[in-house]
C-alpha cells in the first residue's frame, strides 16, 4: 500500500491554469486509484473550502515553506508545480514526483540574473525529486536542455481536456453585439494579445473579446492604446475574470478562437475551444503546434498582413473542408482519465 500526498497548494489561486490542473487531476486520481494499492491525501489550502469530500486532507499554510508537518506514514509526495516551496526536504524516505508545466521564464525574462535564479530553484526541486513529469514534449525538451536530471526518469503526460460547464450568461455578463473572436488567458505580455487587435481593421464586422485575470496593468493599457490608435476600440472588450458558465458560452458562440501566446507549456484554452469544434488560430511558438496539431491554423509571424492572410484562409478552409469533426477529435485526445492512469503508473514505479 502506497500513501500518496497530492499537492494542491496552487488551488489558492482561482481562475488560474494551475487551479484547474490540480482540481481535474486530483478528481480523476480519486476515481482511478486502486484502494488496495494506494491512498491519496490532499495537501490543500487551509482557508479554502474542501472540495474533496471525505478524502483525507493536510491543511496547507505559508509557514510550511520553512517547516513541513510530520509526514510519517507517507510514501510519495506529488509536487504539482515546478516552482513549489513545499517539499519534504528533511524526510528523505518519501519519494517525490515533480510535475513541470513550463520553463516560460526562459522566454519572458530579459535579465540573465532572473533566469539564473529561476533555474537554480527549479534545479533544487529536480534534485529532490525521484521522477519528473512534463506536460508536453516541448516542455520535456526544455527540461532536458536546461536542467540536469541525472538518471531520473522524465515522463511526458499531456493534460486532459476540461468538460465545459453549461453555457450561460448572467445579467451582468457582456453580450456581444456582433460576431466575435474570443481569446482567454491572464492579461500579461507572454499571452501576446495585442497582435490580435489589428485584425479588427480588416474585419470590421467582428468584435474581439479577451477574458482573463489582470496581471500586468501596463500591458492592458498598451492594448487599449493600440486599439485607439487603430480606431477599433469600439470593437474591443477586455472582460477580466469570467465564470465557468460565461467561458463556456463564449467558446460555444464565438466566430473563432485565437491564442497567439509565445510561452506555453500546454495551452488548455486551446483544447477547450477545440472541444466545441471552433476554428482555432495559434502562434507557432512553444507547445501550441504540439497541442493544435493539424486541426489548428498558425501565425508564423505577427505582421498585420500575415495574420489577416492566415485568418482569412483559415476560415475558408474551416468552412470548405468541414473541419469541425477533426477539431473535436483532436480535443478528445486529451483525457484526464488517461492522464490520471499514467500518473498512477509513475507512482507505482517508485
């Protein structure tokens, strides 16, 4: 019998990709473990409502960064975030599985000292780990290139695709007045949302709706200033954080989904948009070609003319080749049950 601690510390940040990763994988692990072979305990924020029902929980608090609780009787600690500060560093009898989502700092940071700081902390966590899981082949290649993994196994397990909530707008929700492009993600520079704004010059019949939590106000201001300079601000909406019901409605009703991010370990919004058969337009950077495969359209650069060409040609292909089925099939290849079973195999290998 293996006693496993599943680290959900990042669930204190709602509306984040790591929140959904922990929730989805934690739920599907619960349904797929063999109770004769393993038990799971959730390391969960103390002030949050327990979503795991009767399952055992270790309450997480910030002081545990310096002094972890007694973990006697546990065999495996699954750290679900590569930058974690919560590891059983003193108890070396506990095996550690480390999930690495991305090395985005390599592409975001311009200062070499910050890159070295991030790499140093990641390497410390790798050194304490016994098995490493990357969520894409792109991420795995980065880890093998920039980190020293020694003889530790490095697995690749794709994330699953979330089941969308029933689509619904509330009275306070923004209801588009025109057909619309939809994009979703934290408002920060790596998401590269501003390159979508010039598409409104060529497609005045469309609105551009961008939803997501605000991380960089200066970047938000830049997007608005660009829209005003191009005189398309009346067709742009930045909604901030939205509910799961609203997100589902915008996916279901958008004209197309666009995600021009330049730094992604996986790109869950891409799989979510594809699950409803929508045409998806992506940058050709990072993990996105791996996730979209041949069921998406790609911007190879971000010049206005090129992006309009890709968008116009992609919409024509989507319609003429009736691509909805191919797109849905690609989305269905990402499955949380499959991912949970692969993680359980990693636990059992230790």
